[in-house]
C-alpha cells in the first residue's frame, strides 16, 4: 500500500498499531484552495489484511474530535473492519490534527465542499485503489450536499461522488435548539465571539462565517438540488415525524436509485449501519 501521493504533498504524521486496528494519520496539502496554506488530516483505520478493502470516507460532526468520534462509533468501526471495510476519517480545518490555515477566519462551506472533500476522496481512492463511499454525519452532510450544488460564480461542476450515506436528522429551516441537538452540542458550553465558536476546554473551533453558514444557510436549502450534476445513489437517515418532508426532498432529487431510511440516530447500531452501507454500495452507479 502507498504511503505517499502523486496527487499533491502528503505528510505521514503518525503510524500506530492499536490492539484492534492500524491507525495512520496523513496531513494533506492539495493546494487547490484560495489559501495556499490549507492542510488537513485524514486518518486511516485498517487491519493488517488490507487487500481490496472497500474504503469508507467518514465526515464527522463539526466541533468534535477524533477521540470523541471513536467513543461514539468504535463498535461500528470494529464491525466494519471485521467485515473487510477500511475507514478513513477526515478532520476539518482547525479540528484535531488539521492545522489552522492562514485565512482560517474566512473558511467557507464552498471551500470545504469544492476543495477539501474532493481532494480527500481522490487521496483515499489513490491509496486504496477504489472510490470511497462517503459517510457524512450530522451537519457534515451539508458539505456533501454543497459539493453537488453550484452557486452563481462558483467553479465548474464536480462529477458525482459515487454516492453517500447521509446521517442527517432534519430537513428545512431549523431552530437553534434543534440544530444544536443535531450537531451533538446539547448540554455543551459554546464560547462565541465575532471571530469564532468553540466548545469550552476543547481544541476544535469554527470561524463565525462557516458557523453561520452551517446554522442559517445550508440547512434550509436541503430540499432541492440546483446543480447540473446529480449525486449518485445515496441513503438518507431521517426521523419518522418528517417523512412527508423527506418524500418531497427525495422527489426533488429525481434519482430513481435514491432511498430514504427513517430512524432516530441514537437507535442506530453497528449492524444497521453496515446494512445501509451495503445497500448504498449495491446501488452505486457504475464507475
């Protein structure tokens, strides 16, 4: 398996052998952003037998660390590794091992969706030899959605990203209270200023531009895809009370292979997650 890249500059930050998996963290510098100092980390969770493993690129919730992600999803991670999957975790700019770029205060959803996410997908595909399936958790699903939308003046459309599993529990405009709950920030102390938002005593932070975009901008536009390109097959996780809203959104997508699943996120176990991943992979458009 490769440990470097022919796509752009990559640094191997750490390589550790845990009791249950191998954990390699890479720092990617794709130089495709308006800020040339952007670098972000992706961590590869794998086993010793890594031949022909299907890669999953996991987009975690914002303002959550890799250790918190492991606390929440370790059971699922162990099951997926045992089933022959390989899990890659992307850490957003300024999160975990990812560094703060020079123009961090001006990071936007468009930058993450058109620069960081495609670069991470390309790197995972290069290293594993297969196109990854994206698993986007909570508001990270907004990044995948934005990658397929095109606002006036934005860059050329990206090709479909071969599908995703979106773990996003709400549609339409959200109250602050519901959004905070969906983000996993309930009962958390958020420190807010004009420049940034961070959780008390945590390293991870968001600049206010990106925080306000996530909170007030993208969620209310989730019902319709406006891009010329359409996303591939995907599964959406939703709560039963909003089934009608989900149906309207699925209709606007216009994908025969699109599906919806309705369940509270806290009721999802590792086996159910694996089943949905398999369903998406089976319906994914041919490369």
